[in-house]
C-alpha cells in the first residue's frame, strides 16, 4: 500500500509541476492583466495541489488541510466589474441587482418595491473598479444619491450586494461582519387577511397560526372599509372621482394627513373598533396584533381611533401621520397607551434621531431597503436601543432584501419582529436557494444562515417565470451606465 501511495504522490508531483509551469507562463505573458497576474501569484503562494499534500509529512498535511484559507478569493484585489438586474413581478415590479467582480464573486441586492431600478443603475459608474469589501467607504460615496422612501432604493440595493460579496470573500455570514448575532432565528409578523365574513376570516387566521406557524400578525384598520357605510366619515366625498389616484399630485394619495379634513364619526369608530374586536377574539390574547393603513386623517382623529381600540391591546399603531411630523407623533404617543411606530420611509440615522431623542414613537420601524442598508439600519437600531426605543423591521420585497433583513435583525439586540409581506405568494420562497440547505422560513421564523454573505443563490429558472411584464431583460448588459458624466462633490 505504501508503494502505491508513493507512486500516486510521484504522479501528482508531476501534475503539480506542470500546473506551476502553466501558471508561470501566464504570469510572464505580457497580455495578462495586472489584476490577473497578482491573483495568480497569490494563488501560487497560498495554494497547494493534491500532489503536494500527498508528499507532505503528517504534521504539514494537517496544518495545510485545517488552515481554512479561502482560495476562491483574494479580498484585497477584488474589483467591481459590472452591475446587472432583473425586475421580478413581486409587488408589481421589484428589481434584483447583481454586482460582479474580477474574481467571479458576485453580490445580490434589491431595489425596494415600487422603486425604479435606474436608482441603482446610475450608481454603476461611481463604483466600477472599486473594492466591494470597502462597504462603508462606497456607501459614503453613493449615499448622497439616496432620498426618503423609494428614492433610497438604489443606494440600499448596492449596499446589500456589497455585504453579500464581502461575506463571500471572507467566508463568513453577513451578520458576522456587523458584529455577530444575538439570535439564531428571526421572528416574523404576517398580515392578517380580511375575510368577506367573520367565518371566512376565522379560517384564514387559523391557517396563519396553526398551519403556517406565525406568532405575530398585522392587520389593516382602514377608513377605506367605511367609505360605503353612510354616516361614518366626514368630507370623504370631496376626495372621490379620481382624486384617490396617487399619480394626481393634488389628489388624496399625495395629500398629507393634516390637510384632508377627513374625520371619523362615532359610528365610524364603532365600525373600526368592531374589526379590532373580532380579530382579537379570533386570534386570542397571546399573539400580538399590529395595525396599519388607516387612511389620511389628522392627529385628533388618530387619537380618537387609538382610544377606541385601546382595550384590544394592539402591538402598535403604524404610520398614523407622516414621519416628518415628530411633534405630532409625540402628541399621539403621549395621548395613548398603545405603542406607536413609524419609519419605513426614512433614509439614514440622522433622520430618525429626532423621533428617537424626543421619544416621539415607542418603536422605530425602518425598511432596510430605504433606511440605508444593513450597516445603517444596525446603527439606527443601536441608537434607538441606547434611548430605550425598540425596533421592528418593515419588509415588502423579494427573498433578497428579506435575507438582508434577517442578517441585520440577527445582529441587533432591540429587535422585535420582521415583516413578511408575501406570505400567500406560493412561488416567493422558490426565487432563491439557501446555500446552507435550510428553509428560508420555518414555522413563522427565519433561520439565520451560517453560509457566507447573505446565504442565498438565485433560482434563475423560477425568476425567469416571474419577471415583470414591462422588462424581461434578465441580467442583460448595462454598458450604457458605465460612464460617469458629473462631478459629484457636494461641497467647495
């Protein structure tokens, strides 16, 4: 047996020597790029072929095989070479972006639901040639091109993809790069659908809890359900006739809450309270119920509604007025026992600070695809924690942003729950494959992956089946976005 091993080792040494000669020839070839040449040199220094292992002593073999050196990447020599995208049909058009590098490693990010993929594409010329592992520096370069709400979608999508690359390059999960994890699974909250009858809703809720395993639900408590019930609203007729269209700048959808003069009558409050009562009766008292999507009415009516449903111990009242009105939020929060929350449209920590510093809300509610990405959302959470404010996370997109949220939530101590907006979309989970082999969701929780980066790969066949009808390009070349044509410095 020993002679056979020696014979194999001798053959492998010949193969290894031939491989080394081939590598050296490529290094010396004047047409070889500097990046490729540097990579080959480092591979030659750090790598070892099978023949080399066979000829080593036992001690050296153990040292070599347990070194855990990643030979798939040389992080210091990584360079961004391309950005491409595919627009899925999730939520009427949500784009996944892919950032490629010179070493074959790529990163996945997402431009938030309802945002234009061009928010990300215009950043391509500003990051080409940069090392994607310098996440914070690149974020500072591009963050000036983000704005509130969907306008931050491009910056946040790029930031997600950079963490995915960095984790893959260093062989660690994204949460580890944020400082490590506090939990192994992430609690999710899911929307509670409104059935046509109380019995139908009871079946839907039973399915959510008993079959899908969710332990936290969210429901709409909207004046939209009152619009056809006489005597429940004041001034609703003025906003009919097309003025509900969000494309109409002076219409209802684009008019902030203090300026509609819509009021809820006592009859209207009773109708909304009955919805909360029915849901609480169906769910029981152990499961938290959050509420959202009330409509556009002012602080006074928000307080009246909050008091009308107070006895049902709701988990929170979300986005009752625009987030910019911190003083109005403080008025609502101080008037009610039910916790208050806002934040899904806020970009950057600096814009959360007034709400946190003044305790204008009880819970901050960032959407990682708008708030600045993984690291900025982690900073928002840490700042809130220092001030005694909890954090829940808004999420409505593909599994790409979902998994970015999972890693951020794992690394954040004051985290409560993460939204899952596509609970009833049967193919949603199949858009990606988990690289650690675990399910993306299990019994209402998301297991935190232990594989590098975000821990996912795209299931391209499924994505191709669910592309947005307006754009079927599927990661086509985007060379028209390669050239930078402006001087971006914001100071003189």
